[in-house]
C-alpha cells in the first residue's frame, strides 16, 4: 500500500520538475553504498559525491544513535526508502515531505552525536542516511556545496534502553522558541531526574519546571524565571552535558523538561540560532518502602485483623511492581507474605517488629520496619444459653449451660447467685460450662434471684451474662391434727385446734374450717382455732384447710359424731370407769405410804417413851425432837403439801386408847384419843365420793390422745381448770383443759 506521504512526494516532484526553467538539470545519480554491517566505518567522500548508508527496516518507536566525525563541512540527510528516489533523481528534496528534517544537519563539521526515534505514525519501513558532499541545482546555495573531499567516521545502531528512560531523541528548536523534551510526568520526592544533552546545532538551555510554572512560561516570553526549579538549569549547551537532579516535594504537581531557545536568562543562550539537541531524560526512582498500619484502635488488639499496607511507598514512576514487596512479620529474616498490602493478626500481647522490603524493577532494594504494640483490649464474650426468666421450685435442680470466648485466653470463671459466688474455676480448658444447683428454702426466699456467669481473661478484663430464676413454693402445707374424730353431745360447743407447717413458705398460712360442706348450711370459719356449736345429731365431716402464700393448700377431714344428750354414751362411761380406776389407785397407794409412815413414827415414839421412863427413873429431863413429815401423792394436779409436820388424823389412832401427857404433848394431841372407824379405807373413798354429782359431770374433760388417737376422759379437781396428764393407753403426756 502506498502511503499518503509517498503520493504527496511524487506529486511534489512532478510539479518541481515541470517548472525548472533556468536551473541546471543534473539528472539521476548514484551514491557510494554502505550497509549497517559496515559500521563503524571510515570513508573519504570525494567532491561532488555522496555516501548512502542503508539502515535497514526499522520499527516505529525504535531509537537509533548516530556518532559522526567530519574534517570539513558536509550535509547529513535522512530519507525513507520511498523518498530517497527523489533525492537520487535530482529532484528537489528540501521539504518536510521528502526528508526527515529532525535528523538533517547541513554544513556540519567536527564531531557530534544524536539519537533519533523512528516516528510512530507510520508502519515499519527502510531508512537511509546520506552523507552529501555535492552541489544540487535545487539547493539554491544552501547546505554544503562540496569543493573538496571529506574524511568521515560514522557509527550507528539501535539503542536498547534500560528501565526508566523517559525520552531519548533529537529535538529541533527554532530561534526564540522552546520545545518540550518530556512531560508532564509525576516524580517522587527523592528521585533523581537525569538529563543527558548532546548538541548538534546551536547552544540552547534546558529547564525543569512544575505545571504551574509552565503555565506561565509557555505563552509569555517575559515569564517569571524564578518559577522554575533553578537547581536543574542547564544553560548554553553547545556540546555534551549531564545533570542528575534530586527532585524535591512538588506538592503533587507533575513536571516538564523544557528545551529553551529564547533569550536569557542570565548566563543562558540568546536564542538567535536554530538548535538541534538530543535530550535523554531518565530517572533513578527513590526506593523507600513505607508501612501503613490500618487498625481499629490506637493499639492493636489481640486477635484483631489489621491491614499492613505499602501503598504509601513512593512509586509514581512504577519503580516497584506488586510482586516487589516482601513482609517479615515475626522478625526471623524469612519472608512471610508478598504484595503491596496484607492482613494479619497476633494471638497474644507483645511488641512485634514488622519489616517491609521493596525491590524495584531495576533490582535496587531498600527496607523499613515498624514496631507493632499488641495488647488485650477486648473483654470476654459470655452467653448463657437460657434467656428470659426461669421458674423453679424449692429443691428443684437448675441446670444452666453457657459458652464463652476471648480474643486471648480465659483465666477463670465464676457463678454468682444474688451477688454471692457459689462456684469458681481457675483452670478453664473448654469454652463451655455447665452449672447445676438447687435452691433450698433454708437459704433463699421466694421470688426473683439473679444468676450471673462472670468470665475473666488473662489480662484481668471480665464480662458477665445473667439470667433470672423465679423461685416459687411448689409444696402445700403439712397438716397435723390431734383429733381426727370427735364425739360430742348435741348442743355442745367444740374447740377445733389446727396445726400446720410449711417450711418453704415465708409468709403466713391461711387456716380455714368448713362445716356442712356441700349443703345449704355450709359455713366457713377462718383461723387456726375455732369454736363451733353442733345443733344436729349425726355424723358429719369438718374440713380443715391450710393455704400458703403460693396458693397451694392442704386439707384434712375430721369425723364428728354428734349424739343426743339423752342417749347413753359408751365413751363417757368408759372415761368415768378409767377415771375411777386411776383415782382409786392413787388413794390406795397414798394410804399405804401414809400408814407405813405412821407405823414408823409410832415406833419412834415408843422408843422415846422408853427413854423418858428411864430418864425419869434417873431424874433426867426429857428432850424435844423436831420431826419432818412429807406427804406423797400420785396426783399430778394436786396442790403441793406443806413441809410442816401435821398430826395424823384421829381416825388412824387406836380406839379407846389413852396416852401419857408427855406423849400427848410430844404428838400435839389430847391425851384422850377418839375411836377410829372400823374401815379407814372405806371412809376415805366415801369421803371422795361425797361430791355433788352435777358438779362432777361439769369438770369431766374428754381427750383424744395425739399419739395413739384413743379417747379418754378425766375429771379436773376444783380450782384447777387445766393440767398435764398421761394417756392411760400409751402413757403419752397430754395437755387437758376445761
């Protein structure tokens, strides 16, 4: 395919040839050929001849270097394979459309070097470099016209650029003008910007400036010279110059490398001549890895995942690839992770050194490190599996399970009830716990109780979870009755005495008695003790009920037999029989003891009388003796006898007996003793039975034994309304009262 540039070249050559009138036509000619394989080489170019160097086919973007030395003036021309035909056919070639003007140097003499970058706007093509030492009709006196032979030394080749070569090519700058050698581009603080300049023509200046400075420089010839980075100035470059410039902080602005062919500044070129200069801009980027620790709190928590980032590392020139970051987390000199950012966590507190190493694409490296302080900042996490309120009764087993965790390690746990520790564990190995216990009524009141699980970690931090136990009474009261059956006469009142206990209930018990339950005459009486009048003959049940504060109740039935007052009462007769038997036994026993005491006393008196008679015979006085006398009785409710001696009753003395005055005085009786009735025991019993019958009935008490539950009755003596006595059946001590 023929390019547009070639088509324009053919048309332009035809027009020039058609209008040549006065010029001397030279016609086609040939140059001495040479190839890239002949380089480096030395040639002598005779007057009115040329040397054509075949550079071969080049790719767009290739950079070619040329070094040349000439002892006399010569023209250096560069053509494509298509355009060189116009030159060799004697046609006009002095046009941007024919030659490659960036690499054209006329009247060149001396030594020089330039670099040329193959344009990117065309496909691969063949290129020729021509060293011209002849006069052309179309020159119109410009360029070298020959006149003598020229000795040439020439070398050329492809430049294989290392990393960070930003620009490397020839630049042509008109007088009083400028050209951007490279830019804008970012640069890190601390990066070396290296400028290598080689001049083929003129003596321009080179400046480096920021974007804001360039905005003032580009449109104005009277720009503020102080806005550039003066430390990077390269003034009046007439041959070869090198400058390594350390880039400062540019406040985020990109920079330009400018070829200046304007007048000034002081010490610079006047800008009156064209300039041709090769500028190579390269970098030595700074390698300074920086670690950024992204964390939640000021210090790193144990188990906290943190982000270790190298993204703040200077890398505007892409000097470090993503694979060029190496992390050593545990300071053992071995790489643990690679990449510009990583995530990591530490399992226990401590100070950890983290080192980051960076290796650039040109194999330079640097390292930096930070010290990470890891602390236990988190409390344990505690969760009791039960939620809400748990209702339990006294004595019921309560089982609670819980789970817990900590970012480091749990040291101990404890269970508390109402703020008091009831269980603790200082050797925790699992992350679960089971707590089983019962709450007895002796230790806890009914109602809500808070159960707390407290977990303490190794750093002393603790957390709690709690649950409410609602402790309730689940057992009814326990009833005890002394009488479960009662026999009573019609029209009599009976006192019911109830007794109940409920150790699990802290509040008062409610006692109630229900009479005639289920009938229209049903009656309820409240209280532990009630009195009820029975007005209907027959058998009925009295319900005794006790209710606690939890609403739980117990009941017992009492069988009540109401008898007509005119009907014989076998129970009463049985009670009277046993009362008479007991009373008779007491009287007989008392008589025997009393009679024995009197007999003993009489023996003593006889001895005294005998002694007195002996003393009288001896004319000695009779002594007086104080004798104590205790009266015994089996009756537990009889009044206590006096300790003062009392004379025995006359009925116990012998009949029709007389005693001496001395003995009578000693006994405290008359000398004449009355006659004792024949049957002392009969008289004693008859005396006891001389109580009014109606009065005896009123003082009879009926009782049901609390132990054997058998019934008995007993008559209380006058003046005594209550007493303790023993059950005649089981000898249980019972309290009786009218």
